[in-house]
């Protein structure tokens, strides 16, 4: 179970993951080879909850980030600007819809 640092996910990649990831992606994030990840699942030793969907394993990203010691997602200034712009657009549309045309 030796980490292979050259295959780890970068910090930015970790925060761009979807809600659930496949086992290979989770193994890469943890610095494990896929064979070790499968072995840990069979031994009930994988460091976060694993969902079995048919023949596939899926790992919730929130649990994976917690296993990596990351409790919360960061807030980026670009996201704040985009949210502000969206709210302003919504306000303009709402204002237009509620104007009195008498």
C-alpha cells in the first residue's frame, strides 16, 4: 500500500470531481494502485464508503475528500462573481416581469 505520488490527483483535480467517482479515480486520489484498492474493498479496509452498483464500484466524492482530510470545498472568487452576475440577471428579469404597464 505504498503511495505512488506521481499518480495522485492534483488539488485542483480533486475539487473538480463529480458527485461520485469510479474506483480507479478514488485509488488515484488516495495514491493507491487499483489492485490494492480492490483488495482493500474485499477486506473491508477501504478508507471511505464504497457503493456497489452491479459489477462496478462507486465512491461518493464527499466521503473521498473527507478520507483525504479535506472537509469543505473552497470558494473561488470567479464562482462568487458568476453567482453575483446570475443573481443580477434574475433580478432584472423579475423586475421586468413585475412592472406595471398601466
